[in-house]
C-alpha cells in the first residue's frame, strides 16, 4: 500500500473513531510533507533509520513543540498501519518526542477584557466575544455549535469537544442578552449559532479568528490577540475567583488534570494572597 492510499484509509478510520477535523487536517499536512520528502512509496518500505534521518533534518528548522507534533503524526500513522496489518513491523515505535518545556499560557487581564468588550460594535461581535470568554470553549467547538444546542432555561449549551466528547458549558447573563439579541435579529434559517453577515452560512474558524483580530485592533491592545487566549483567560478568571482545579478541568473539557494544573502557575494574584495569609 502506497503512502497516499494509507493516509486515505487512516483518515477514514480516525474519522470513525472521532478524531477532530483540525487534528486530521494537521496530520494530513505532515503526511504530505513525508510524501514530498520520500515520494509516494510503499508504507512497508520505511525503516527506523530513514524516519530518524528525516526528523533530524526537520529538527534544524522546527521548534521542539513543532517537531514533537510531527513525530506524533508519524507515530500515529505507522501505529495504525501496523495494527491493521499493512506493515509487519512498526518503524516509528521507538522514536521518542523531544522534551518540551511546559509554557505558561498567555492570558488577558481584566482591564484588557473590558477594552475588548468596548471594541465590539455589532450584536454578532458582542455575542461571539461574550460566548468565547464566558464559556471558555475551543473555537472548533463554537464553530460546530447549533442553535438547538442552547438551553436558555439554565444558560447552558452542549458542545462536542476533543474525541467527539460532549460536555455542558455555561454562559453568564451578559452573554445571554447579546446572544438572544443576535439570534432574534437574524432572518436566515441556518441552524448554526454563528453565521457570516453578508451571505449567511456557518462561520468558519478562520472567519471567527478574523473577527477577534478586528475587535482587538479597535481596542488598541499592544499584543496579538487570538481566540485561545480568551479560553486561557476564562480558566485564569475561574482560578482567581477560587474555583477548584477539578471543576475547571471539567468545565474546560480537559482529559488530563496536568493540562489544567498549568493554570495554577498563571495565578500570581492568588499565590500572593495565600502568601500574605499564611506567611
């Protein structure tokens, strides 16, 4: 089986397993780079040495985190090929990812959040910004959200996270007001909760990113703002207000508690309060 055919079968299987479209898109790019380097050869022709040489070349131009992502995609593809019987031996099995230091996520201060809030001009911008910040959802979760997923009686929504897992998220009164105004003012029949303005259809991830960038440009904040920072800011806000780590983990849809615990490093305000209380 040639590499491109192996990818097609792999992608079909992983879609069934519930891999996110974003993950598959990123892994497909890595497979295409593999094909560009080795040509569209048979997947059973690879050796561990060949893969290591390819990764050694990559390491000169990639950050450790990007190299780790490349290795994960390769290991996933070859592990699948071995499990499915397309190759007798997995040449990527013993290849290890580089150690990547945990980077503290960038978040926004309460003042910056207020500046962004003021820079939202339309009901759509206000609804999108407030929903991102008050739910802490990933942008991919918001893109796939539909109007019938909203439960207005308890200000919540059911979203599909990583691994196609469902969870309930909650939004505050400010978000509820703008979300209702935005949806009630729409005349289109699209089921998506957020749609484009000129020709209404489901808003894409790229379009949502552009809207947040447009809002941040108006706000005049001297830093690059992206939607995931609102998710980080949501977690930090919860932590600063005393929410337990396991509650934050559940609300954010983190599979591992270690992912959530990194936010504890963010909370200088909280650590300072504990220091003053106990020292």
